């Protein structure tokens, strides 16, 4: 059963090309009709599905549209054309810690981040000590987040995102978070989620991880789908390109 459906999705940004030094100059150019706006197509006619318990990797060079596609799946960006449908609870691991607040404590950020993901806060509050312990930051949870290192922030965000069983897990280059011990620990947790039936969409430049984890792969090039197929076949074609 498909838990993710993406059909004929386009995403086009409107980009202002004027090189103005101030808001006054920008308004002046606008009044004179001198502003130059161009459309940049980040994604073009992307179509695919992901079934329950399936792991699909998104491959492509920098700027191919991989992270943009994940943001559409997460509901952060609406497509310009086409539609996306995601069934069930989504755990997004995109730009870990982007939903945190520097002046809040670790405990408060667990609740804040979880609220953004639509979780039951009563349950989250009970789970907060375990979340901090799993991330290895228990002794910092009563301090403001600005006192955390970037690695600690990423580990806490990962721990929150994966603490509850999700129907869909979106992973954007976060398997390398932390030291080698934490990487192994986080990889084990993702494997547990996969075995429990979570559908995973994975963006990674690590072809070994793609071959190991993914069932299928989608190769994006300049916003287009260049190839969809078995992970090994797509990786072989991608690496030969």
C-alpha cells in the first residue's frame, strides 16, 4: 500500500535578479518597471510512490532538487503544479534542529519541537528524560540550547524525531550526525523503524548506505527524474555517469 504519492509535481521559484543596494533602490526600480524576475524550475514533472515499509533513496548532484523534494513531502513547501499525498504521521529529519529556540532549555525544546510535529505533548513530557538520555545530553537539558554544541543539538533533534514510531521518515544527510558511536546508534534506530513498517525517503551522497538501506532509488538531475529502479541498478548508473 502506498503511503506516499507524488504525481506530476513541479516547483518553480520566482527569483529577483536586480542587484540593488537598498530597499529604496528596489522600490525605485519597481516603479520604473526595472525589476527583472525570472522563474527557476527546481523540480519538473516528478512522479513516484513509496509503499509501507519501503526505503527509497533520492540521488543527485548538489542543486538537483533532492532537499526541495523532501520539503514538499514534509509539507514545508507546496508544489507549484501536481500533488503530493502522504498518509500517516511524518517524522522529518531535515535540517536537524531548525525548529529549536536558542533561549529555551533542552526540556522546553523537546516539547516545542514535538508540538511542531503534532505530537501528544503529555506523552512527550513523560518521554523527555529518555529522549535526553538517548541523545547523550541529559546533564544539559535544564540549560538554554545556546549552551549546546552543534553536535548536541543535532543529536537531540534526531532523538526527538525518532522517539515515536512514524509512518513516514524523511532523512536528509543526517546519518553522519555525531561521532562513530552515535552514528552506529542512530543507524540501528533507523533500521528498527524500517523493520516496524516505516516508509523511509533517504537523501544521501553515501552510495554504500544507499546500497545497504534502500530498496529503490530515484535519480534526480536538474529537477527531472532521470531514473527510477532498484537501488543497486540506479547507483551503478549514477556512478558511471
